[in-house]
């Protein structure tokens, strides 16, 4: 098993499990909905912008934004996990603070994605100017 949530590969997060079916190794990738959406975006950008995007390549601005989104996803999911372990909010200050922090992180994710979608030119550095592929 490889847990890429702990050490993401160029922002990619998932748990990889190798199982054997009839003596043949099969890799199963287990991802949350947010991790899957990030992976789908990375794949799409690899097709449209630069095949190296999914391996950490491509324009600097694009790489930076993908990493920021991945980090925000990791933070949000860690907080969600903590919230689930503590149960539903009881009205105490710690629970209220955790719910507030979670809502803030989710909003940050939405803002980052909207920023990427709304711009006429999404990713550019000194060498690249790429029209909006989404």
C-alpha cells in the first residue's frame, strides 16, 4: 500500500493498494471525491496544456495553482476527519471553531477553482500563454 495523502506526488493524493487477482497484480486507487476531482483536472490539463503537468511539469503558474489546491484539499480532508472523530458539534467553543475552520477551507477551495475557471488566460509564465481550456 502507498498512501499518497501523506506524501503527495506533485499534488496527487490517493491510496494505492495492490491486490492479486488470479495471480495478476492489480493496482486499486482509492480517492475521495475532492482528490478525484483534482486528479481529473490534472489529467485534463495534461491533455490540453502539457502532458508533463501530471508529473509536476508545465507552466509555473499552473503548477503553483494545482499544488495550492492539493494542499487545501489535504487540509480540508484532515479537518473533516478530525470533525468526524469528535462527532457532531456540541456547541462548545472547540467544536464551533472546527466547523468554522472547515467552512473557511472549503470556501478557499471553491475560490481557487473559480479563479482558475473565470480567467481568460489561466496559466502563463514568461514562456507560456495558454487560453482557458475548461
